[in-house]
């Protein structure tokens, strides 16, 4: 059966394939240089962007697209390494807040440079007439909204 692919399907599959390649490249770079995965970097980045570098697991889950229990599982080894700590909420003792430690802030700074370098290398492959970064970021931010 010959079922032609629509341009919308092609776009969806193209995004998925591109993300797969970006994820593999960043996982490799981050793992080889600083020993963390892209998923861990995304958690560090979300914490670093949060007020006072602290956030609930629910807020982190929403920021990176995991479940709160998935965030909890991902944070455990990071706590053991001393890059994240758990702080109890002053308003609700049942609420655990994840916080970047000083070592976590240093790691975030180092790994941000690794991500920048890897993405600059990939961006060099863009054709000269490709949209600028600002336009591309705006497009990506608006997908799915």
C-alpha cells in the first residue's frame, strides 16, 4: 500500500529526527566532559533559572516535561553527588523544594559552556539563508501553544 506522507507528517518526523541527533550529540558532549546527561543538564538549567535557584518538583516537572515522580527519581543521584539539595518549604512541611548547591551552580556554569560549544558547532552547518537564531527560537517557542 502506498500511503504518501503529508508535509505536516514530514515536519513532525523531521523534528523528531533532528531532536534525536541533537540529544545524542549533547548527551555525548556533556557525558564526556562533565559526566552528566542532557536530562540532568535540563534539570540543572531549570533550577538555575528558578528564583533563588530553588523549585518544587512539580514546577521542575512542568518546566522540563517530566512527571513529578520522574523528577524525584532524576534528582536522587544528583543529591548524592552534592549538586542538588532538598529544602523543606517554610509554608508547607510536606513540600520538598529542590535547590542548587554551590557545586551545582559551578557545574551548571561549566555545562552551559559545553552546550553552547556543541550547538555552535551544529549551527555552522546551517545554510546561509537559514532563519536567524531569534526567528528560529521564536518559532520553536510557539510550537504546540
